[in-house]
C-alpha cells in the first residue's frame, strides 16, 4: 500500500517536464545549462472573439455551486469552453473551493442573489442585502467581485434597475431556455438548446442538475460543428455592459447572418 501511494505521488510529481528534460539531455552535450531547463511561461490565453463578427453563444449556469458543478467543470475544460456561472450566494459560501476552481478555470463568476429571492418584488433593503452578501461570498472565495446579476426567475423591476445601476451591475437575462429544471431529460435538454440557439444568444442552464450537466458535451459538440464559439457573457458584449441595463442577447451584427 505504501509503495502504491509513493508511486502515485511520484507520478504526480513527474509530469511532462520529466520527459522533456530527458529528451533535451539526449540531444545535447552535457553542459551546465542542460541541467537546469528554463521554466516555460504559460502562454497567455487567446483574445476573445469579436462577437459582432463571430457566431458567439454564451452558456450560463445558474443556482450553484453544487456537487455536480465539478463534473461540469471537467466537461468544459475537456472542450476548452468558457461559460458564466450565476452563483447563489449561500451556495458559494458553502462551497468556496468550487467557486475558486470555477474562477481558476477561466469562467466568469456572477451574482444570482444570496437566497434566490424574487428581487423584482423585493424592497431596496432586501435587494442590497441579497446582492452584497453574494458579492462578498464570491469575493472571499475567489478574489473576484461580480459585475453581472441574473435576477432569480427573471423577475426584475424599476427598483432593481436603480439599485444595480448604483452598484455597478448589469442585469443578464437569456435567449434560450430549455426548462431544464422542470424537464430532467438529458436528450430533450440537448435537443431544445441546439434547436433554439442563435448567434449572439444566451443559454439558461442549471448546473445543480446532473441531467443538465450530462447534456453539455453534446450541446457543445453539435453547436461547435455548426460554427459556434462559446464565450462568457462579458465577452459576448465586448466587455461593455451598462450597469442597471437588462441584456438578453447581443443584438444583430452585420456579420452574424440574422436579420
Ligand atoms: Ni435560479
């Protein structure tokens, strides 16, 4: 058992770097330099696409983090897809490790209220408390302060618009809704999203349901085959979202081929 543990430990310690060192040593005469390979800096991530030209789609995941979020992060990483996560504050406070991991993987973290309250009917005091506590939970876990809010149930109001404007947050709704919270059928969810997707769209999904998470590989593969590129919500709008304003999709651009 000890041997197995040590081997496992060694194999995690000697990834590609070990092989590269060996190859380098074979090709070169031994010298002081070949003993210490220069550390390779991580290449910077490629710039996001221009969504007024490219066929962009923003996948968004609400209500987490939950146990199933880890599985989703693996799926997105394997396909190099970035998404936006609208976190419920009390869930973020319970699972700071998943919040951190989501941020480290390059996804966008956003606010979905602390207790999933109906903010469109809430008092100013409740709205401020719901948003501030969620921002704090996300910041404590990841160092990031979200600037996007998805009001639970899509319920908004003039008052919510005023408060979010003052807090510097834009409101993000959606274009595509497969009702995955009600319909727990992976094939149905996948079919609905693929059918309703359009350039500049925002897809509403819930990573708290495994039936949804398991629809994501096919959704991504089938839409990528149709030429879609997946971006975060901020990337979809070129990083220019106005606080207080509601966003449902990136309005038609000349290059997008829709009216
Ligand atoms: Ni929700």
